[in-house]
């Protein structure tokens, strides 16, 4: 074997080892949670409200609460994020103002989630009088998700070849027709990836919902958007640290349900992505 | 020239930022003519072409002065989408959309409001026939357009332009990426289209200009050096620079 080939082998091995280094801990964490939690997952656990000071019963209200929060977040953040990205990529002139917006978006994604929580509390709960509610929580999580959705959508739109736009415009299509038929369809897979990524994060966040929506103990479903809900991450925090004498297996089971929920969301996005990729004929 | 020119430019100056790309271009193109435009790289040929349907304005630094008239009417009075419907363009490299052959051709009529399926199908068939592609693709209209060969893709682009019903067709070095046989087919298509369209062909290939065009213009460094019947321009060029270029002394 000559030198170049040997160096290539070494480089491949190093890269492979690093990949393994990243994947193995994740698999171990998931395995650990499954081993400790799977035993406690029963039909009752998934469909009943907690009883006996959360020591018995299930986590049904928290599952529903988290799903509602994710849906609310998406309803708010997805249209706003995609439309902002369309504006930034297709319409905005490249001036100081636009650059400031872009810089702000990048910086916003680096803000700790507890800061969003505080902002949501003062803006939505107090100032707009939404109270501690599903609405306030969804808006807070939505604002937290926006930077990632905007950035991902922006990159997805920018990656659509300029020639598609040129073809469309040269045939006399309007700017909006061009965006609608020749740009957006090819950006959707990228937009979906970013959206699901940020929604997964929103589903698992505790800090932003702490003051804006999450109920410590509310063994019923919400009546309206102005009602509080239980949510899985906060419930996990509560049973793991705030209430004594709760079996650890219940915490692990709750964590497992949260992970499964996020995994399910990713699955849906993968299916949607495949569907839209098929539309692009190569 | 007896008839009113389809396209006329008057004192046309084009700029990208502060850089002047075209200087004082005055041209008249009568109906049903194939005008060839030759000249070395950076002579402003493409800019001239893209000025005619305002595609240059996609660059934010672009500006122009002077007038461009379509059928005697200043193109500034025509909306971008109507102007580009009337003046279609074929780009240098065949550029197809990542959709089926059918949808590529149907895209133009669709954005101009044709929704009836039968009308669309008829328009597509008609356009593909005129671009000499119908026989090769009629059995696989649903296939991805990218699977066609380069020459077929370029004729698909011509069909796509024809489908919106233009009056003028611009070609920006349409055969620069094609083999001689595909080139011949594209040139054949152009000859057949002469009866109904006014065509402007920008080319780096002087032989192609002499084969296809009736009149020919020579651009150099943003100026229109000479224009005349193609045969005359190639046999007795009036300007020394034209002579140098066509005999291959530079460019």
C-alpha cells in the first residue's frame, strides 16, 4: 500500500470513529430510557389522568397538552417564518435594514429559552392579558421557533437555482407566480426539515412554558385556548424533582413518551419530504 | 425597409452600476427577419438581447437610457409580463424546469391564465411540432424533461417559448453547448419559424450567423460597429474591425 492510500485509510478511520463517538451516546441514552421506562408504559398510563398526587394513573393530559402546544406553535410560527423568509430572499433589497434583520434572526436563535419564557410571560400573559394559557404558551414557543424556521426556509429558498426564476420570469410569469410555482415547491423539503427540527425542540422545552402555560397538576383537558395545560417536559420535571416518592420508572416512561412523540413528528416530516421530492422530476 | 420595424432601438445606452456596457445602439429589425448578432466576448451582445425584454433589470445595479420600441410603442409602457410574453428568449445552456416535458411547455400558457386541459394539450402539441420535437417526445410527455439530450432540451426551450405565443424570439448563443447535429436541428427549427416570428440570434459562431441570418450586426466593446445583409457583411465588410473579426484575426 502506498503512502497516499494509507493516509486515506487513516483519515477514513478517524472520521468513522468520530461519527461513532457521536452516535453511540445517543443510542445509549435512548436504550437506557427504554430499559427503565418501557415496563411502566401501559394503556392506562397513556390514556388516564394522574391520580394520588401523580403517584398513580397516567399522563394523558400532559400528552394532549404537548400535542396542542406543538400544533399551536406550528400554526403561529410556520406561516410567519416562511413568509418572512420569502420576503428576505425574494423581495428585500440588500441594504442595511435587511442585513440588520438577517443578523437579528441569527442572533435570536442563540437566546436561552428561559429568556423567551420571561418575554412571553410579560408580553402575552401580563401585557396582553392572555393569562397563563395555551395561547400564551404557543405564542412564546412560536417566537422561540421562528429564527430556526426563518433560517432554514431562507436557506431552502436560496438553494433553488436562480435559473428556475429566470425561466419563469422570461416566460412572462409574475414575481409571485414565479415564487409560487417555480421556487416554493422545490424549497418545501428544506423548509419542512427546519420546521420539524424547531418544533421538536419546542415540544421538549420547559423554560418557555414554565410561566406561560404549564400547569403543575391539572388532571383534565383544557376547555379553550385560554386554559392552562399540563405538558410532558414540565410534568417530567415535576415528578422527577418536585414531588417526593414517585417511582423513577414513571419518570422514565414519561421521557420515553416524549421521545416517541418527537420521533413521530420526524417520521411525518420524512414522509412529507419524500412526497415532495418525488414531485421534482430528475 | 418598407414596413414598420418590429423592434427599434434609439440611442440605447446600458449600464451595470457605473460600467457602460452598450453605447448608443440604434437598430431596426423588420418583421420575420432573422438578425444575427456577432462579436467577441464582452461586446454587449447578451446585454442587448436581455435589454429587449427587460431581463437585465433582474440585476439590481442595471440601468439604461434611450428607447426601445416594440411595434412603434415604447416598451416602458408595456408591463413586464406582457412584454416577456411577446418577446421570448432562449438561453445559452438549455434550461429546463425539473418537471415533465409536458409541464415545461404548459407552464407559460398556465401562468397566462389558460386552464382548459384540451386547450393546453393542443397548445403544447402545436409548440412541440413547431420546435421539431413532437415526433421524438410524443410518447413520453410525462417523462422528466432533464432526461432529454442537450439538443432536445434546447428545442424544448424553444417550444416552451412558442407556447406563450410570442412575436419576437431572442436566442442567446443557443447552440454553444450542442453537437453539430443538434445544432443543425435547432437551426432548422429557426428557419421554419421565420414565417411567423421575428428572430434575433446572438452567436459566437460566425459560421452559424452566416448560415442562419439574413442580416447581421457586429458588436465590439459595447458599440454597434456594422450592420448589413449577412452576405455583404461577410464578403465586403465596411469596417476594418469587422474584417479583422470575421477573418479570425482576433476574438
